[in-house]
């Protein structure tokens, strides 16, 4: 099965929005891992008014992780799926969250402007037609020394981790998704991981996009070797002080 792209993928996510959180709830550690990646941004949680951009927010799980770790942040959450975004907006939020329905390629037209103190991208890059363009957009929107965290299924390259991914998808996720009528999306998601960067290659991709202090960090549990955080920082621009404001 070929990978779904753009309008096809957005439609598939729209269709799956009603049951997406049900499948997520069956994944041990899913929400805890998102919070861990949010903490890896390295921002001070006690500071109010930090501007944080959640790219590919889906039904709001990543947004909730950011809100929990950075309770005073001003969060803008973006997704190309209207169905997913409606589910996210319907959640109860302790602080207002700005939700924007737009693909990453059209953020400026949708009124999403920087600079942001941090960009968080969970499970987004491998679903993007041009992941390098997504990283370039994130870099443009970040303030100097702004932080990036990419939370992604990116396999270690070891055969054992690839086998675990295939076993979990084939034995649990795909049968349940088929019963829910969302088989095409989850077959795409399984294949997208197998076709995407390894964790090391993803770290190198982020570095090529112009980020510094790139770290590839594992996540625990059954997803060890399967899910990673790539944490990085935008360098200071030309003509600005090298003193880190943080």
C-alpha cells in the first residue's frame, strides 16, 4: 500500500478522529512520553507567557502535554485535519489555547507568526510530504535560541526494534483499526515508520536544517528503540548577542 499524502491523509485523519483517542489509550506510556519530550525542550516551567507552537497537534494529546509541563505558556496548536482539531478544541483547557486549521506549508497565510520560544512536533515529520520544509518553517518561526522538540516514531535501526513495531501493529493496532473502519490510516502509519528515518538519521536531518545542540534521546518502555525525542536549538542569528537569554 502506498503512503497516504496531503488531502488523502487529512481525510483519513478526519475519519479516524472519533476513535483516535481510544486507540491511543491502549498504548502504555503514550501521554507520559509526550510530557517527557515536552520537558526536553528545556524551558523553565515557572515562566508565564512563553510562546509555544504545537505543530500537528492532532486531537490535543501533545497540546495537553505542553500545557502540563509549561502551565503558563501561550500555546498555538496547528493541524491540517479539521476533524482532529475539533476534538482538540473540545477538550477542557486551564488556559486558552489558540487552535489553527492549516497545513504547515500555509502557516503564514493562516496568521501564525513568530517568534516562538519553542516548537513541538509530535508524530508529524514522517507524515509530511517534505519534512525538511517543515523543519525550515519551524526554524523561521523560532526566536534565537528557541527550542525544538521532535517526538517521533524513528526506529533505532536494530532488527529487534523493527520486529517489535511490526508485531504490535500487526497483532493489535491494525485489527482494532479495521474493526473501527480506519484500516487505511493505520496501515499507512505502520508503513510510514518503516519508510522513515532511523533515529540517527532524523537527528542528522535536524542538524542539516540549521539547528544546533541536537540530541537524540530514547523513550522508555516497549517503545525503547522505536520512539525518540530529537531536541535542538535554533542558533543566534547574525548581528545578535551570543549570550543565551535563558
